[in-house]
């Protein structure tokens, strides 16, 4: 008999989680390739297993195409997670999916570096290459 994991079912609906919209504005230099670097040093979410807070530093780099990300909406999007239980790996993937949906960058890379929990730190890196 297979032992049931105590994590089973905790994140089954994470892809359909309704988050605030990340907005974008029209890039006036779509003909140029330049990198935008965004640092978020104080991200927080909740551990879905323990209910305790998780803290992370997030780094986002992207090459805009027609749109650039609006930072206030990005901040509101990230603040939404303060009360959400989410695994580190799921957060990194959800953030990238929503970011790409918002601005359709030529390229993007996100690094989410979570503070150690129980003596173990987690860093998740996602990269997107546009068409």
C-alpha cells in the first residue's frame, strides 16, 4: 500500500490561482534590445505545510518587446502572496507564467532565492525565450 504524502493535494489548483493582474505599458523603443533588471528584496509568502512565513529575494531580468512591465501592478501582484500558501517551485513558475502573459518579453530570467527554512535554502531559476 502506497503511503500518502502529507503534501498531497496542497497545490493542485496553483496554476488556476486568481492573482492581481500585472499591467504593462507600450515600449517606445521596441526596435532596441536592452535589459531591464528588477530587484525585489523582501518578498513573503506562506509555507503551505506549516503556515509559517517564507521570505525571498527576487531578481527579474527581461528584454522588452512591445510592452514593459508596470512596477506598481507588479508590486501589488507580489503582495497578494503574503497570505498564500505556495511551494517555492510553484511560485517561481506561476510568477514567470503571469509575467510573460502580461508583457510578452523577448527573453526573461527570474531568480527566486528563498531564505533557509529548517537549515535549507531554496533558489529557483526560470528562463523564458520568446519567439
